[in-house]
C-alpha cells in the first residue's frame, strides 16, 4: 500500500479547505487513487486557525486522519508552529515565506519556501495564494498530477475566476525560488 499524508494549515479565509478539496478531487477523480479529506477550524471562522488533511492511497484509505504528515503545507505562522511536530522525518515542508518567518532547526526534513501571498498579490488577487501554493506543492511534492490538479481547479472555483486560478497554479508550479 502506498500512502501520501498531506496536512494543509493556515487561517480561516485563506482557502485551506478549498485547497484540500481540490487535492482530493484531483487524486480521486482524475488520478484514480483513493483519498480522504478531513478539516478543522478554530473557534472563529475567518482569521482563526484552520487545517485540513488529505490521505492519498493506491488502496482503500483505512484511517482518514494525518497523525504524521509526509507533506506539511504551512500558509501561516500559527499553522507552522502547531503542525511542524507532526511532520515525518524526511518529510517535506512547503511554506508561505511571506507569512511564516520564525523557524526552528530543520535538519531532518526537506524545506521548500515560496512567497505565495506576494505572488498572488502580483497576480492581482491575494485570495489565490492557496492556488499558488497548490501549484508549488504539485511540482515539488508530487501530491497529484498537473493535469488532474488543473481539471480539479477548473471545476472547483467560480467560472469568472478560472483563468486567474489556473495562472496562479502555473506560476506556483513553475516557481524555482528566489
């Protein structure tokens, strides 16, 4: 059995839940794997802590929670602080370098920063930072195929924002670092 356990963290309003929904849809419908998604909010909806997790498997998903993540996507400092201990040794940390600025030693994990919020602002809408990050996570952590992610994005965002979201995904996918 081959599993990939992904935890996405940030704060309410960043599209954390939408991100995991897109990942789950991409892998289950288009990549033909099994996936399970769970989510958690803090006591306040917008601005409070928010996380989601996706378990991707070539077989049936027998346990839907991510106790130990293979990939941690941190879109906020709080998400980084809270979930870094759950990242597997030799796991991959992808983080928004505009919002995560205080670190601990990362000797035993792969660290991949991207200024997702800044890139989204340059594209004209800060709200697509999550899609920039999904592009980056797709290229760096291979969470799904590029084609599957693009199809899932097109089906999951409002029609008037499809072009912007696909552009955000492409910029994230092709990001090579500063």
